[in-house]
């Protein structure tokens, strides 16, 4: 029996779910506004965020949204990378991020 297009559907759905899981809008701590800001600075996936890091991503967003990019966004970005809620980012990591930001 020949497989028709519908037989590929489960595989395609899995692929779409996988792609969606890596888009910034589906990451922990990243809401619609943060997702738009990140896309505006060229960060559209978890891979992009991992490549540039939380501090550089924050710097880029702060350049285009200086009044809205608070340190909570930096914590949220780091939390997304660690897959934890932004309020659970340890204080020593927050301090390290601030040090890197100020460098």
C-alpha cells in the first residue's frame, strides 16, 4: 500500500512543534512584547539567544527600547537560557550579569 500525504502528517506536526519550541515566543519568561523586541534585534530563536547571550541580547533591546528594558528583562533572558523562572535566577548570577553589563 502506498503512503499518501496524510501519512506524513504526524512527522510534520512533530517538526512544527520542535521548531515552535525553539522560537523565543515559546521560551519561559518571554512574553509578546519581549518577543517583538528580540525579533527586532535579530534574536528569534533559542539558538540565537544562546549564541549572543543574555547580556548582549539585553543591550540590543535596550538600544531600541531604553525606557522599557529593565533589569527584569535581563533576568528573564538568563532565566530563559537556564529554563527557570526569572525570579529564580540566583543572586550571584544576577551580579555576574550586572558586572558583564557594566564592563
